[in-house]
C-alpha cells in the first residue's frame, strides 16, 4: 500500500507570478511539519514554485530528506503579470465550470488531473509502498480528486470572483489518498485540524 499526503502550500503574498509565503504562511508550514514529523516519509515532492518549495523545506527538515522538484505538479493556471486578479479569476472560473476548457495560458482542469495522476503512478512505480508527501497547489489537488473520485463525494464552494464551483482546499491542509490492490481510497480530505492552536 502506498499513501500520499497531498499538502497545499502555505498562505502566499498577494502578488502575481511566483509569490513567496507570508509570515502566517510560514507558521502554517511549521505546524504542518510538526504534524508530519512522526510519519515515516520515503520522499517529499514539490512543484517548482517558491511557495511550495518554502513549504516543503519546513516539512523536509525533521526527516532529513531532500525535496524532489516536479514542475508537472504546478497549478493549472498562474496569475501572471498583465492581468488583474479579477481577470485571472474569471478565466479560472471557466476552467471550474467547464473542466475541459483550456485557458489562454495554462491547462484544463481535466488534463491537470490526468497529469497529477500520471505523477503519482510514476511515484508508485518507483517507491512501491510507504508514505509520500506531495507539496502542491489547491487547484491541482482538486483536479486530481475530481478525476479519481465521483463528483458526489464532495461538497463544492462557489467562487466569489469566478462564480464557478471548486473544492475548497485551504492552505497547508492535508489530503490523504491511499492506493492498495489497484484501488484508490480517499482517507482524509483537506484536513486542517493540525493548524488549530
């Protein structure tokens, strides 16, 4: 059996492209690291974005593990320079409303879910079993979940800007997926109990 701990990065600065964590985001990452320190992790993966790398550094430290960077587990879309946040969120909402919609820059929700599944299948092929941490993004986690499990398994939130339905996966929440005998099981969804002080 292989167990994936899918962790969304901590709270980021409210700027486009590649924002770092805020001080609060770093504190959430520290609390997440504290929670995961007694779990025997075989490997820690993170996207190449600064916020996931910073979060993964906290998680990796007590395990004395390096971070394996995989650009494929980035978000389906990034808020780039040249667009307002509102413009970005409207286009993001289109990818939530129609999971096959391909934005001007980025990927569709369905395809991002396929990419995420390919990544975890490759991880399983290499590590066979054990615990794997993947520090990624809320949308990428949601895209994977929506590809792996039936839609009725989740309660959706309507985006304030986008008006599209999405899975509310908060910063530094942990989603746990296990795979055994070829079957995926959702053990924990967007849990943030470890962040309550």
